[in-house]
C-alpha cells in the first residue's frame, strides 16, 4: 500500500543486528523522516538499525519463521496484522511507557480497535483509502460524463466496458475488492454471509471481461506510464502514480477519487514482535513515533495522512488541506473497516476470488 522501491533510510543490512542500546526496525522504505531518526539516536543514545521491505508478504514470512530479530515492525492492519495477531506474534504494549499515546487521533484508534481490541498491541502510523485512479484525458475522451467519484467506474459493466481498450486494473485482494462490491450493492461491507459474498462476487464477475489484470502494485507504473487509464487501488499508490506521471517526459494527468458510496480505511500500524530482542527500546521507539514533530515530518516526506492528531498544526497545508488525503467529516463518515473473519470464511472468500480471476 506504500512506496514499492527499496531504499534504506539509514543503514541497510541483510538482517537485524542484536545488542544492547539498539532497536531493530523493519519498515516500509521512505516511511519515517530520516532526520528525526537521527535525532532519536542522538537524544536517546540508542542506535537504530533500520531495514526496509516492499510488501506485507515479505514481513509476514519473516515473522512466521518464529525468530524475526526485529523490535518494531509496521504491517498493514487488515488482513496482515489481524492474522499475525491471531497467531500470537505480537507483545501487548506497556502503555505506561508510552507518554505520547495521548496524541493519537481517537477516530483512527476506534477504527483500529476493530482489529486490535482495546488497542492493546499496536499504534496507528499512516492511513489512507481505497478508491479510483484514472487518466483524466483518456477517461474524458471515452466518456465525458464518467462517474469518476463512484464505484460505478469499476463495478458497472456499462461504464467499465468503455475503458477496456485503454486498460483497467483492479487490486488482487479479495479483502479490498469484495467489501467494495458489497458497499456498491448497499450491503454491509464487512458481511461474511455466504449469500452476500456471492452477490459481491457476481458484481466483480460481471466486469471481469473488461479487467486487464488483477495486481496490487503494477497499476502504479501502468497508470503513470499510460499503459492503463483506470485502476481501483490504494490512495497513496495512486498519488505516487500521479507524481511519476507529472515528472515524466510525456506528462499525464492522473487523478484520484474517493468513491461517494464510501471507502475502505486502511491503516498501517507499528507493533512489537513477540520475539523482539529489545522490548524496552522498542517501546521507546514507538513513543518517539508518536511525537507530533516526527509524525508531521514523516507525512511531509510521504504525502500520507498520519494518525497523530497533535501533528496536524505542524504539517504543510498542501497535505492537511488536501481533501483526498485528509477528507472532510462527511466523507470520513462513509469510511468502513473490515474484520478478518474465521479461517473458514477466509477460505470461502479466497475460493470466490480465485473463481473470479479465472473467469468462472
């Protein structure tokens, strides 16, 4: 959901270094302000061993080995953190050592509590939405009155079919797409009822002939490079495509829209693995992440919304004033989150998704 280029912020290593006075952080690239990390090291005397990954799957595999060696990791809340938490891979937080916890946005904390009851194991870091990314010129050329702010753009066959020739991509993620289809139908996006999921699957099957590819990251370059004109994806990824397209020789106007029907709220969280070598230093680093200056500087770097309410006055207006990054209250009221579901429900959802992708 974040930037998909491996870049070390500090010293990139093959694995975590162990030792007293160190904290081993495993995070997305370009996801925390480097100068703030340097300040943490200077003020605390704790060395930060910072390594990066470019997908949740990589982090998930390392955590499941049983000994990751990391003190702080930053997974996406659903479905990854949810499943990892169920597998007992995280330590509960000692909140008495987190003096900056008070700075966090109550709305985001409430949303996160749906995955982590009582916010017992993780703090929210950055967040965003799922929505519609599109090439303004190419869409207008084919459909001047295209409903770009509606889920009709990806779920209404009469609309999607108009863009087959210029390319349509959708996230390869049943946990993102099926809830959106449920929402499009006016059903509970978090429904696990077989009959509701069957209806959602039918919606996606109806537009399957017009979808060039299901993929959760390729659409960034595809949009930026003009290989596709429409995508259903993560807000941050589409902003990244927009920026790349604007800097390219053949400039393209890429835009993002939050569906008026509502959007899935994704949250990246910071948590301490159960096998963390330095739990105390990990808590110290989490508290540092909740410093308003740190969150503000990191949002300025990434362009993402952060979960630190106290950081807002310190941030550029180009970010806090952008309604696609920090949507107004009436838009946020239509956000939803989804729970992981039982193992059987996950299997059923995965089976439906496989059938959709193969066109059955």
